[in-house]
C-alpha cells in the first residue's frame, strides 16, 4: 500500500508544478486560452476524430514544451542572475523549442480547419 501512496504523491507534485507554471508564466495562460479556442473551434466545426486527436496532442505538446522551458529558465536563474552567454543560449534554445511546436500547431490547424471553412 505504501508504494501506491508514493505513486499518488508523485501526481500531487506534478499538479503542483503545473499550477506553479500557470501562476508564474503569462505564456501558460496564453497557451490555455489558445487551447480553449481550439476546443471550441473543433466543437463548432464538428471536426472528425482524427482532427480532435491531432489538435489535442498538439495542445499537450505545446504545454509540455512551455513547462520544460519554464523549468530550464528557473534552473538557469538559480545558477546565476548575471549575464552569461551560455545560459542565455540555453534559454533561447528552450524558447525556440516552444516556438517550433507552436508554429507547427498553427500549420496543422490551418490544414485541419480550412477544408471545414471552405
């Protein structure tokens, strides 16, 4: 039974981490609003199951990338608050990962939604 309690405690830490990111990162709120917009658009356009799965996976990937980016930024800030070329590059790379998934999510959204609109 102890192993189950430990496992469930892990979820609590995970949810706490997500909550911390939402409280401290304005970009998480932006991603949340975008996710709501996608879900509403899917519902209004009555998209098929495949489109639902693709858009939900992209929402999850964007949130995951933003969480990793936030974790990297917080860890880097813990190392030093001073200007550091390497830490700056690490932060830029992590931010670039978020941008990549978001750009591809928009491309996928256009591919999915344009046929429903026209």
